[in-house]
C-alpha cells in the first residue's frame, strides 16, 4: 500500500513540476488569477478536482 501511495505522490509531483517548467509565464499568470478568487470558489474547484480524481480511481480499480 505504501509503495502505491508513494508512486502516486511521485507522479503528482512530476506532473505538477512540468507545468511551471514548460511555461513559467503562463503558470505565473494562472497562479496570480487563482489568488484573486474567493475562498468559496477555490474550495469548489478543489471539491470538483477531488471528485474527478475519486471517479477516475473508481473506474481504474473496477
């Protein structure tokens, strides 16, 4: 179980690192726009992201 969790975390970090590496200016603009959103909007985006991730995991494991 720990190996799978660490593998998933590693892949997450690789993918997250690719975005600013490939296009730092677009990433900076994205982060700036996200910082201007209200907390409720950020929470909603986080909720949607988690739900999509859970659905993907469900379909992968099924």
